[in-house]
C-alpha cells in the first residue's frame, strides 16, 4: 500500500488499523470458505420439513413462509460469496 504522506492524529495508529483489517479479512475468508463448503450440503427443503409457528401456518397450495425464508437465506449466502469472490 503506497503512501504519499502520513497524517498524525492523536490516538490514531494506521498500522493498528491495517493489522486489524488484515485479521478481519482473514476471518471473513475462513467463514466464506466454510460457507462455500456447507452450501452444497444443504438439503432441498419442503414445507413439511419446517416447524410452523401459529403465524406461519398455511393451507395446502399457499406460500410457505418458513420455506421462503430458508431459500432466501441460501440465496443471500450465495450472493455474498459471489460479491467476495471467494
Ligand atoms: Zn409450510
């Protein structure tokens, strides 16, 4: 990382920030790797696999909210992996 100048601000240490950024980036990469490995192992879900709380109960043929939430979380995880290109 090139620097054209250093700015001195009391209590501010760029080296500490860069070190923490590196640490957090490594943690992110490990989590992304674990997520990438677990996603293909998740079952294709169906309505009967979920507990339905009172507010989530529905008739046959109506949208299954627990199933929709499950699929939405998987999609978000896949999108996050694509964004981070891990
Ligand atoms: Zn359902």
